[in-house]
């Protein structure tokens, strides 16, 4: 026994990881007294390899050491990462059993490694456990891109680990052939992005056939992101539509509403319009007020997006004008105004007598509509030819401008100026869109467009458009237009000739460059703007978020090869 004790003492103090692996191998054959002694030595050594050996022999480990292993999240994660590579099947299964009792998303990458195990039992256990952990995580934290931007750092890290694990599970499918992690990957279809669709649409892959066979069984709220984005893929659109049109339960509709940022994508809206008469709204009046407020206000936008008769849209929105929820009432009046159907004026007149925000907007919209109908002059041939390109640009408004405009509109007043400076970075590319907003039916757009052009560089260039607003029905718009025209006149008097009436605004090179293509930068910009629109901006955006947005817009400008004065130097007019 003395010689055995000497051996234990040498192993306890010996180098890692060699001694740890010797002790781990000995556990498989050790009788209980010797196993207990080895457990103590491994715990004393306290490195990931020694803790992995304890995880592999967890059932025989004393309760005190079990607690030490499982109560420290980092220790357990590192131990499981090592344990899935233990030499014996029994130890690897034992480690997975520990993780099943104490599941953590931080160990999902280790599970994706275990999917490639030579042991069928280990592969099966890892697949089921990975699906279980991801199911819990998606239920708690959602699967919409950017939904955890304000979450604690450890949650964001866990999400990254989950996405990495699912990506590896997809790539190695023809090695493990387990469908459980594939189903989990579909829950995060939007996070996985293009890589998912590249894998699913590979030539000669069986994965697409396997998934489509199981889609009816897998159908449910967690699949909302996959089914919605699948509408844009010709190979998957029919299968996705067949399931989506049948959704009608409150939990299913809530899952759809969580992906409302997709409505900001014109291409997606076009696909959604082809979804004719889904069952989504058949019983929605019964539970719409039970939905969380953030989801409830999105319902009118979905009603406007899907394929249905205009009379049906109007009926839904008109009913919600009289619901007791101010947020839903306001969202419905905005939706009716955007549709601008023949029935819209009468419906807005019904609520215009109130004192809330919806009634105020209704009165504003009706008054503005009446004024424009009475006083807008018919354009001359010259004016018509001048306006035609702008009208075309309005119809073809770029997705990045449309999203940026909405971000500015949604931001609190204290940050409007900062966001307008960021918008001006690409003003030469977006000037037609901004001018189009000066002609918008919505007074809020006209006012914001005026503020966008309220600089010494841009106001003289668009003097003709500003003059058209000197007789606007809205007082604040008239006054701002008058102030800008006075400033333009003052500037022209100082230099003795009209400013920038034929050329572009003065410009200088920006110091920002981009090594990426316009397409790459644009895709990232669209994703970021979508995330901002899903963020609660009531108290404003964080400083680092605004800095990131500005940097992204500058890179977009650089990628397009534009040359203009950096908006940071633009002098705002009084």
C-alpha cells in the first residue's frame, strides 16, 4: 500500500495533462476505495482535464465533488469540452449525462463535436441533448436577429455558441445523420442566414428531402423565422406557404409578430403579398389585446402586407380604431393613412373628434388632404418633366434609405439632429428620395425632409423644392421653409450670385475607405438598420450604437465611390 500511496503522491504533483490522463484511465478499472482516492486527487489538481475525468465518472463521485463540478459554470463548460474526447464510450456518455442534468448553452459547441463520435450511442445522446438545450434557449431568448442586443454579455456569448454549434451540426450532417440538431438549426434560420440556404440547396444533398418530409411534424411557433424567410426561396416557398396559411393560434401569431422587422424589406413584402388569405386573423379580435404591447402594434402592418381584399383590410383596421388600446388605435390609423384607400377619409373622420394621438393625426391628415386637393396647382409640361425622375425615384426608394428614414422617424427628438447628420453622409445618393419626402402626404415626412436639407450646402441646391412649401397647410412647415429661403437669400447676397443651382454641393474627400464590395456593405447596413427598428428607442440609442451606424454609413459611402463634403462639417442654418 505504501508504494501505491507514493504513486498517488507523484501523480498528484506530476505534470498536466499527462498525469490527469493516467488517473482518468485508471478510473475505469478502479474499485470504489481506489476510485474515491483518485477522485480526490483529480479535484486537487483542478484543471479542465482532471474535471473532465470526474465528469466521466460522475455517478461514483461523492456529492461534495459533484457540487464543485456543477456549480461553477466555466468549470463545467471546460470539463464537458474535454470529456467528449475521453477515450472510453462509458466516460463520454457519463459526461453527457452530467450535462443533461445541468444543461448550459455554453456547452453546445462541445455537443456539436460529439455528433461526430464513432459511438452511435454518444452521437444519439449528443443530438438529443443539443436539441433540448437549444429549445430551452430559444424559448427564453427568442431567435430574431438582434433581439438580445441589450442582453447581458453572457447571454450574447451563449447565443454565439449556439449559432456556432448549429452551423457545425449542419455542415457535418452527412457524418452524423441526426435530424434533431437540424430541426434546432431551423429555429435559428435567420441567424444562420445565407449559409443555411446554401447547405439546404446543395446539389445531390438528401437534407432538403429529409427536412421537407418532417416539416409538418416540426411545424410550430419556433419555426416562424424559417418558414417566413423560406417564402423567398423558390425551392421552399410552396412548403412554407402550405404551413403558414394554416396558423391561427395566439402563440403562432405571436411568433410571427416577433419577426415584424422582415416587413422593412421590400423584397420580402412582395413575397408576403402572395400569401393569400392566411388564417392568421380569423379569430384575432378575441385575443389581440392579450398580446404584449410591442407585438400588438405590429398587427396592422401585417394586415396591410398579406394578400387580402382591400375591403377586408379596411374592416380590420376600422374595428381596431375603436379598441380600448391607444397603441393599437394609433398603429391602425397610421396603417389606414398609408393605404390611402377611398374608404380611408370616412374612417378617419369617425375618430377625428377625440383628443388622443390617433385623433390628432386623423385631423391633421384630413386637413392636409383637403388643402392639397384645393390648392395644389396642375404641373406645367416643364414641371412634369422635371418631376418625373423624382417621382420614379420615390417609387423605387432604396431599401437602405427607407430603413434609415424610419430610424430617424422613430428616434426621440433629442437624437434627430445626430441621425440627420448620419443620413447626410449619403445625401448625393439619396437626394431624390429626400426631395420625394418633401412631396409626401404625411406632414411628418415633409418636416423631416426640410430639416435634412437645412444646411448651407443643401438648401441652395433645392431652393425650388423649398419654395413649394412656403404655402404648406402645416404652420411649422411653412415657417421652416420661409426661414430656409431667407437664409438662402442672405447667402446669395453675400456672394452676389445664386448658389449651387446647377452643380452639386461643395464636397471634400472623406477619410473612410472600404475594402468590401458595395453589396457586402449594403447587406450589413440593412441588417443593422432592421435591428435598430426592433430596438426600443424611447430613451434614445446608445452612443456606441450611433457611432457604429455612422461608421457603417461612411463605409457605404466609400464603397460607392462617392465624393462629398463630410456632413460633420455641414453648417446648420438658423
